[in-house]
C-alpha cells in the first residue's frame, strides 16, 4: 500500500486551491484544502500533516502566525503571496519557503519536494521491513513494521489523537523502550475502510542503554519483502 504524505493547502482563492490540490494529487500527495484562515487553523491544530501551504494573509493576519511559531520550527511551510509579504515573513526561519503568485506548476512541485526533503530526518543506516512485531505506543497495542538504527515505522489503531509529536514506544517481549519523535502520519482514506494507520518516527533523546537495546533488537529482526 502506498504511503501518501499529507499536505494542507489553505488559500481563499478557489481556482488556485483547486489547481494546487490537483497538482499535488497527481504527484501522489494527499491534499487537504481549506478556504478560510479559521478552517486552516482548526485543521492544523487537529491533525498531523507533513507540509502546510498557506496564503500570506492567513499567516500574517489570520491567526496562523502565532500558532505557527511553535509548530513550524519542525514542520515545513510554503507561503503564497507577493514580494512585500515575503519580506514581512522573512524572520520566520529556515523552515519557511515562499512562492510568489502566479504559481507555476513545475516550480510549485519542485518547491514542495525540496520542503519535504529538507524536513525529513536524514537516514544514516539502511531501513528494513520486518514481519509485524508487537509494540506499545503511549500505552496502546501497536506493531513495528519497519526499522533502522535511527527510526521506526509503526502500524497503529486508527486514532489520530494517540500519535503525539513525541511518544514512548515499548517492546514488552524483549524489554526495550525508546522515545520517538513523530515525522509523518498516514491515515487511510474513508473509502479504504481500514482500521489502522501508519506513523514514521526517529529516536530522540534516549539514554545510551536505551539506544543499545534498540540496536540489539533490530539486529535480531529478519527482513521481509515490503508489501506492494
């Protein structure tokens, strides 16, 4: 099954919103569109996502600015506007990218790709798909399906609320527990009728003993071919 990164598109211009969403879907992203600053703010606050594309007005005067300073230090953001808006938003930092209107499709897709690549944790060792292995995430039974020395991919019950930005994952069978920083979440579309979702994360702020235990665990895992 394909894992699609979720991109929120928040702009008051209906034609622009439709076009950007179509371009994203054609590149296998999952587009979530919002036409008001209030709707964008509610969506950003309520669910995980990989990238926010927002109208400059929504950021500067629509309420996203204050919320964004905490959230977008790690989550990338592309702002749509003019040169004056770009200068006003310059202090936001390196995670903020800017596109001037009218938006060109090729430039847009290139910018989206770069934003997501810059935000993605650098993988320093090979990733391996394994047979689902029992784990507990924030106290909820889950399964590990993919491992590397630095990170993990998990299959979890379909409940967004349990995937906090930082969480503890335990592997009771072998007594391993590590702290994880969430990097992405994939929730099935309603028509897929699947009771699980998926999450990718990176080990963060663990003790030497915890990291050593994780490495011993993944060294015992046998790789399997990933599902199509």
